[in-house]
């Protein structure tokens, strides 16, 4: 099967809903991130609370459930990665220079049993975030391809910002919910195949998902969620994690933590 040519032109992001950026991190930086990930994986508890099928439940500790590492104790390497200049340059080419970091999530699929992620939109899980100029960066820590369960997106499904109903999957997938996708839409999906150090950016309204990892290789990715602070607001009373200003000039009444260049982690 011929793999579709992926969009690498930020000017086409608004129409297609995604864009790929190659070689954002070099081999040395990738190796450092992989070492940081190894420490996180070693510390996974036997049981953990996860948000699945619309509620918090206790589940077996799995590396797909590593939410908000940047905001946890000893999370500085992940927070620094979230404000890496080349990562932010990619986001700025999509959303402009007025950027806040709102969330992050390590999604690591182990060899042979990595969980699937059913078709979904990101925005429907984020009720504290109001606005449409929100994106997810998917940074490849390992090579990600169709064999080990890379992300697939359905281009253009973000158009007009549809707020789709979530439906329970009743299965053993990561989220426990999905959205209705037609056969025609599914047939238009493109696999976002990345080398370690590449990243993709996708709109929070685009439909996307991934298959199980049944290969003998791990598939690790770090998702970092950003918003245009000029058009998006985050209700800090409802939001579950600290929000960081990472580029641009803070607005007068803004309560986000300032983490622009020159600021140390958690300086405030």
C-alpha cells in the first residue's frame, strides 16, 4: 500500500487540520528524552487512577496513562521539552506567537500489547478550555509507523469545529470512548509516520486515533497541548493542571504561570 504524502506546509494547516515537522530534535536530544522516559517507566505504579469512558477509575498501571508529566514532581525535563525553542517555533507557525501550554501526555505503547486509541477529538475532553485555536503536538520519542500503531488523522474533519458526541467503546482501548466515523471518512485517514525527533501538530477538533501495537517495537510519543492565548481562555478553577505562558506578552488580567525564555521552571 502506498503511504499518502504527509502535509509539511504550515500554510495548509487550517484546511487540512494537521502538519508534520521533520527533525525537530537531533539524535543527541532524542537520546536524552529516551533516558528521561526510561526513568518514568521504571516508576509506574501497579495501580493508577485514569480517566476512561467519562469517569475516573482505578486501572492497572500502564505506560499509555502517563498524563501531565511536566506538572509532576521531577517533571522539569518534560516542562523544558514543552518550551523547547524548535518545538515552540513549530507551534508558532500554526497558532502565532501568543502561546500557552495547557496539558501534556506521554502515550507509550509497549511491544505486542500497546492499547489502541479509538477515533476521537481532543477538544471534547477539555471542558475547561474555551476557544478553537488549540492544537496538540505529537513528538515522536521512538520511530512511529503503521506497524507499531502510529497515529492516524482524517484530514479536514476539523472544519467548522464540530463538537461530536462521545460514544462508549465498551472495549480495552485507551480512552473508552469514540466518535461516529463513516466508512468514507475512515478510508481517507492518513498514517502520521514519524522518525524519532519528528513531530506533528493537529487541530483539537480533527478526528484521529491509532491501532494497537502488535509489533516487537515500542511506540513512545509525547503530546503537548498549546493554545493561542489571544483567542482561547482556560478556566483555572476547573482546569486540573497549571497553565504556562511560553511565548508572547502576558495579558493584563492573566493568571497563567510565566515560563517564557529567561524564566526558570516554576518561578511563577
